[in-house]
């Protein structure tokens, strides 16, 4: 009962704070969601759904945090740090464990620690359900107090396809795997060469 009363009190104080800093026409509480509009009351600037999904520039966010923009404007999230020394860095990171949020356990090997990707829109399916391009950090081993090995990978989708594939990986030991250089080799030395265009290729003889 105390927890419910405290949650109600916090919600009331938050709404009161909005009343103090915004014109009355600029906000409304539409149970069970909070909507903040511009000074004209016509355009939604910020919304919190009853699911917890939060939107900036949209009144119907489908993600936990969604920022929308149109008309040539950028949908941008910025982080700023100012310091006269090298201390302080804008950081965007992910947390990944095993188990549950209430009772977490060691991060399992192969688990995604943080992924950053992009998807597009198609006439038949609308916004893609999958990421067409992806940068990711994964666990290279089951995490322990003394071992937190990771690897980084880059994946893209070929032209004319909808299937994403890994193109490059930097392993936990710093070695690099590039799929475009993979092939069936007969043994002996191999050379990694660069065309004038910047394209990498392999050769059994020294690069021309």
C-alpha cells in the first residue's frame, strides 16, 4: 500500500512540475499516458505511454524510446561533456546479463552486449522487422570476475537481397577476419593486396 501511495505521489509531483514550467495549453494527462504538446497545443513533442514507451516527436511510440522527425530534419540524440581535462566522455552503452533483471547471472558466451544498426521501409512490408546493417559487440566467453572477452563485428545486406551477413570480425585477441578474403587455399603464403579503387584481394604471389 505504501508503495502504491508513493508511486501516486511521485506521479502527482511530476505533473505539478510540468504545470509550473509549461503553459496550461501545452500539456495534458490522458490517462494512462502523458502527452506534452507545443505552445499551440497542436503538435505532440513528448509522450509516455502506459506501456512505458517514450516518444519524442511522435504520439504513438512503438519502441521503449523513439524519436521521430520529417521534412528533411534529422532525428538526433546528442550527448555533451565539457571539461578542461581529458576526464569525462559521452558514453552510450548496453548492459547484457544472463538470468533475469531481478536476478541476473553471468553473461553467456555469444550474447550480444551492444548492437547499433539500421533498417528501412518497403512498400509491401512497411518498416523492416530486421536490421539491414549492423555493428555489434558480443561476448566471446561466459563472463566471470576475471574474464570478459569480447569481439566486434560488422554485417551488411547484399544488393538484391534481404539476408544480412557478417563481413568483418575483430576477435578478442585482436585478429581480424574479413569474409571477402576467405577462400580455398592450396597452402603456402598468401598476400593481401589493394587495387587502386581501394578494394582488397588476395594473391598467392606478391602484389602487383
